[in-house]
């Protein structure tokens, strides 16, 4: 479970369980001593937690005691996910956040009554998550209980809390009828609308949040020069059709600037494998010609061994432009969650990238508050570029959700590791359907988003990865695609 979600869990034992499981999923083998030191509790408490975890998760996992601690394996991944979700089914702050999302605003005394706690206890709980909201530039009010701050920052929080996080019983999913409506219209929309790498459900969540926030008369603002430019893009007329359908289906009128904002969210999720699209993006948003020189300087430091140096320079240029658009729209849009930042910081390139960004700040002009997050995204994007382009030149569909750079990193590694004898497809927003799987004769679907297993993967063989795959997930990919090679690697590692 993501750190953002854990911070909203009130039960301290449940918090420790998720922290233990997070470490087990990442390391597989952990010691009681290390756990106790990290969580600032006694080894006796950790032993009790291990016993409770075994009892709750039953046959879905296996915790084997070894000389230096415990070894963890998932025996039934879907059952394991379901039992994790059960742990937060009664969490009060999750229910409160759901109420705020839907505009069900009540004074703190009424929420205290609904959650069966005292008003002072609920105040203490809300004060406990205040530092988390502060990271988004938000505060919490009590009469009624509601988030206060920039509307874009509020939406960024909801996007992170419900989309870029683990699915729980309180996760609000975009309605199926909304997804179907967009899919129908997207099939006939201009290609310019779809020329980005935004994961499908990321787009649906953004639209879902727009509808719910506009229902309560909460609107975003967009820089005038972006609004003027996008209004004159031919493909933007698609949103007029979408606007009418939303009025008809939900009775909510969405102002034009909301669709401009949605367009910006979509278009700033740039691609990894299509330099021509990136060139078109740079030419369209040509507000910062000085970024080209910065991109050349950055690319020259590490891409000299690549054959497609100009393509890579174009990708980096596009990255800097996309981050600038997000920064001018609302700096918080460049924020990433703690796990993404920590993953990037494992690479020595992170500090080098941060140093480069600081050196170029007089030209780039990004918000200093999110410079580390931009460096994290750049680091992961750079690794994805290296994985994909620094490689030799069956039918597998890879459907990814979550943080854009994580999705691109998974995509790059998958393309590199599956070999030369397989056809790999990455469905876009309008292609995540059973019909697409049948049309492309897909034999295997690989995804890191469990909801797809019930939503549209009905008869096709599948492989479910964690949101941020670890080496055990990649072992499972190899085992699934090439059992002989997977078996040989397992024997080598024993």
C-alpha cells in the first residue's frame, strides 16, 4: 500500500502490518531486528504482528521462518489483494475523504457522530494528516470538514489518493457508463487528442473528478496563453461532443476551461517511443525556444553511444516543455508520490539530474518546491529511454496504469526483456476492450492494475504485476513467456 494511503489509516496495528507487507513485497526476506528498528517498536510487537498477518492472510501468502528472519511469498495474488483491502474496510478517514469527494460536507461534530468517535478524537485524526495535505498546499477546515486550497491541488490529491494508489473498498472508480461514453467518442476523435502516453484510467479519473468537482461549482483556472492555443487546435472540438454527452448523462455543465485543463493533463503525458509525436508537441507549444539548447546539453552527457541521438534529444526537449506547461498550470501537477521519489533516488543519476536542473533554473524556471519530483520523473524517464533505445532491434498486450514514468519504465523493460520474437501491444485509451484483444489475437495480457482482471480481461490469459514491479515480478514475466529460461534462472539463483 502507498505511503499516502497508510497515512490515513487510524489503526496503528494495521499501519504496521502494511509497512511490514510493503517491506516483504520489496525485499522478500526481512529480519525482526530490522523491522523493530525501522518501526520503533519491540521485536515482541513485530512477532505478534507476524502472527496476526499469518492468521489474517491464511493460504494467500507464505511466511517461512529462516535463520535471519522471515521469507515472504504470495501464493494467491488476487486473494492476497482482497485480504489487504479488507483491512481498511472500516477506516473512518477513508469514509470522510469519500464524502468530501462527493460534496457531502458536514460539520466535524456530525462526522464524529457518523464515525462513532468523539469530536476531539476526530480533530486529532485530522491534525495527524495535516502534514500530508500540506504537501499539496492544502489545509483542512472543520465547519464543514473540507479541504481548502487551490482547486488544481485538490484534484491532484484525489487523483493520487484514488488512482495512483492501491485499490481499497473505499476507492472511487470512474463509472462504467462514463468510460463507455468516452470510448465511443474517442474512436471517432481526431488523432491529435490521443497523441500522448496517458494511461487510459488516468484519463477517465481526471474526467470523473472534473464532473464531481463541477457538480459542486468548484472550477480550475488555466493560463490564458494555453487556453487560446488549445481553443484553436482542430482536435479540441471533440470536447464539445463530450460536453453535450455529460450534460445528457449527468446533468452537469462543464465550462470550456475545464476541458482545456483536461486537454493539458492529457497532452503533458508524453510518449517514450514516438519521437515524431514529440517533435509535433514541441512545435505546437513553442513558448520556450531556449529549452532546445538545454535539451542538447543534457542529452550530450549520456546518449553519445545511442544511434538515435536526435530522437533522444527530442524526447528530452519534450519532457522539459511538458513539465513547464504543468508548472505554469499548477506546480503541484509535477509532484510525485513518495515511493516514486524513493525509487528514483536509488539511481546515482537522480542527484546528477537534480544538479543539472538547479544549474538551469534561471532558464527552466520550475517551481523550487517540486524540483526534486521533476528530477525523479526525469531520472525514471531517462532510464526508460536507455532501456528502450539502447537495445537490439507473440502477441502480448501490456496494459499499464499509475505514474507515467513508472508506466514508461515498465514498458521499456518489457520491450527489452521479452526478446525479438514476440509482438507487444500497448493499448491506448480507446483500445482497452475485449474486442481489441480479439482483433489483435492477444495470447497474454500483462497488467499492473487489478481492476482490469474483472473489467475486460474475460477469456485471455493474464499476468498481474505489482504497481511498481520488483525483480520477482520480472522473474514471473520470464517464467510465463519462456518457462525454460525462467526455470534455468531459478536454478541458478538457488
